[in-house]
């Protein structure tokens, strides 16, 4: 299987998981909150982080699909495509898992391990985007 197909599959999976997470988990928690104490949950750290994690899933899903569609139109090395796929996959998973970690553990007011993990995930995603920009600039269109 080519890296372009895998990146497209990763993007679609992230989109499906993000939308499913929103409908089945986040909205379910909000429905429960309205039965008991809606104000405290709607302004809680946990709700804000679950919404942010859902946003990460959907945005990273679209980003993976867009990068795969761009790769189809460029004559580039398959090695670079595999590198971009690996960085986006690892970065996406790390960012999403760190979002859940923050939601469960609560806010941090100093630099902690999860801050380093989130930074590593974001760096991997940004490095993949940088490689894609490099590929766009220095390769020819088909």
C-alpha cells in the first residue's frame, strides 16, 4: 500500500473518530450534565479539553487528507511521502492522546511531562507540514 493511500485512510479514520467522539461521548456528557448540574460541567476544564481534543481529531483528519491529495499531484520521492506519513501519524496520535491526558489529569500550572509530550506531537505535525511545503516548492507537478 502506498503512503498516499495510508495517509488518506488515516485522515478518514480521524474524521470518523472525531465526529463519533463528539456525538456519542461529548454530547452524552453534556446531556448528563443538564440532568444534574449543567453550569459546573459546561464551564469545566474537562469539557473544554474534550472539545479541543475533538477539534484536534477533525482538523488533523482534514490535514492528512489534504496532504495526501497534494502528494498525488507531485512527482516526489516515495521516501519523503513515507516520512511525512510517519510524522503526521505519530504527531496526530500523540496530540490526541495528550488531549485526553490533560482532560483526565486537569490543568498544569508548571512545565510537566505532558507538556513535553504535547510539544513533541505538535513538533512532529509541524515538521511534516514543513516537509510537505519543501516538497511543494522543490518538486515538479505531474
